[in-house]
């Protein structure tokens, strides 16, 4: 079932005059505006990889991949019931989480007909106790009733591989390795290795040697 969040983002990106829920090349498209196909993707980018590849053969495509950087959790007494409590979720994404999705999308991005946008959003998620539960409701024993957009905090736009460097520190050493990246961003080494993989696979960076057993990277021309 379509969430309020999906409808809100679809309306935001489609604008006035767009055609909604149109079928093109055997696929249902969220919106068509000015000859560009708009696809809102809350789930993983891997799920739409084949679809987007097919559409890019003949169409301009905008993929919107929202990242939830702030989530208000609203606990309801039952489905459609009254609000019992509200709290801020401890799980908060950052724009760097895009690389966790992009690692499965490097065969699609970049492409001359593709634009990838990542809105950083604050949402409200309304929950009620799980069906048929006799035991006391626990934190993870719930059903999501709906999600709603509260605010768009920022938007990142990517058209070419080099745009990915806008997410990285400007003062990275040249050449650099995943250890430099982990230290500069304050992240775990395996996450930095995933980022460098994406940079290499998209053509944003190239390998240029080794420091011991560690690959060195430089920004591609």
C-alpha cells in the first residue's frame, strides 16, 4: 500500500502538469514530467536496477532515493487509534548511507540520461501493536500504519561520477586509501572500503598503486 510519504514525495517531484502512475515499457512510472521519468524509491536501489537500466535505453530518468535522517515514532493504541506516545528514533541515516545503496547500482549510475537525487528527510512513522498478539506490546512488536513527510532538510544531486566527491572531505590526501577516508569521516574502515569501491566502479576514482597491501586511489580526470 502506498504511504503518505510516497505520495508527498511524488507530488513534490512531479510538480504541476505531470502525468502520474503511467505505464511505459511495461513498467509503472511514478510520474512523467517534461519528458523525464520520475521514480521514487524508498527501498534498496538494487530492486529497481533492471527497471532503470531498461528505461534509460530511451528515456531521461530521475531516481529519487530519500534518506531518513530524523524519524518521529508515534505509538498508537490500535490501527487508526489515538496517539499514546511519541519519541525520536535512535536510528538516523546520513548522506553517506547512499553508498550502501550505490554499491548495488554502479552498473546503472552514472549514465548520461540518469539523474540521482537524495533528499534528506524528516518523517513521522505511525505504529500500532501487532495483530493477534496476546502478550504485552514490546518495542519491536508493531505494525507500521503510515509514514508522513515532515520536512526536507537538504537535497544532494548526482549526474556524473565526480559528483560523489561532494560527499567527501576536500582535504583528503592525494593519493588516498580507505584508512585516510575512515579517519577523515569518522567511520569504520569497512564503510570506507565500500565508499572507495563505489568510487572506483563508477569511474570517479582510479587505483594508482599500493601502500603495503592497501590500494591507493586518486581522483579520475
